């Protein structure tokens, strides 16, 4: 039996928005000016490699057979890996949001998530790897333990919208970068989460700090060296400072 303990309601009423993706699993922006990026390329590559091995074994089955002990074992292994990474991700994320005083998280609906990505491959990644409905349901249940509410809202066009000029038909995405002829250039998924947040909150959004990037090591989400954050902020989300200076990236 699993026993969960509800925490006190967050001490503030800050808001966060999540952009669910494929190469970057979650991009998060908060009204406190924090941005978090959970990178998933390596994790998804392992998922895809296992899927290919399953397909190879299935192609060798005798007529009339659809599975085998080895195939079923690989399916279970693939699912356990994915679920473990997901569970650790939203635990890590919610710990950080709770420490910042976030009491509301916005997330896009499944239709928006699939329609706003730009390729068949990316849609397959997002839909098959994420098991999006399952992820959302678990996120909601876990967020309740922290006194955080999760609200589903439309995020249509946030992945294409330029935050500088508002254009959605002139922007171009190349890998992780979104560019616009008006001169804007930024991380596509973090930009989408910030646009999503500004669209659905009435609170003022503080200036963005340097994004914190996380990588999966099969056990935990640890901060990537590319974040260039002080060591104590990498290891313990409760040590994140919330002064105006930190939110604006000043020291």
C-alpha cells in the first residue's frame, strides 16, 4: 500500500505553464521568472531502440503468433523506464514549483500538443513516448499532494508565436531554436511555455532568469552543466532564491 502525505498549500499564488514536447520533455516557465527544461533526447532514443528491437522480434515470429516471452519482457522494460523517468520528472518539477510558491500549473490539452508540433515524427514521439493522458493524470494526482492545481488550457500556436512581434506565420523553427524576421531568436520550447503562461495568467511575469536544464541519468534528473547555475541551486530546489535580483538574472 502506498501512503501519500499532502503538504500545506504553497505560501504564494504564483503560476507556471508547461510545454510538453519530444526532444525536450517539459519546458516550464513561472511567473517568478524561473524556467526549467527537462531534456529527453537520450531517454527517447533508448525508448525508440527498444521499440525497434520489439518490431524486429515480431517480424521473426511464426505465422499466427503475435508475441513471445522476450517481446513481453521488452515491453515491460520499456514501460518501466518511461514511467520511472516521468514519475521522477514531475516529482522534481513540483518540488521546485512548490518551493517557489506556485499554486497553479497550466498544461495544454492533447489535441493542442499534437497539432502544434510540426512533423509526423515529433507527433509520434510526443504521443507514443509520453502516453500523454497517463502523464497528465499522474501529474494532477501528484500536484494535489503539493496543494497545486493543474488546469488544462488551449496552447494553440504557442510553439509558432513570436513573443516580440506576435507573428505566427513568419517564424521558423530549426531544432531547438525559434527565429523570426523581426529579429527575435530564442529557445523554441521555453519560448512556447512563456507565451502559454502570459496568455493565461493575469499576474505580472518577472524577467526571465537563465534557464535551468536537466538531464536524466537513469535514476534522477540532475542539472546539466550548461545551466551555469551556482552549485547549491543545482542540488536542492528549496535553496532557489526568489528576490527580484535573481529573477532578473542579476547577482
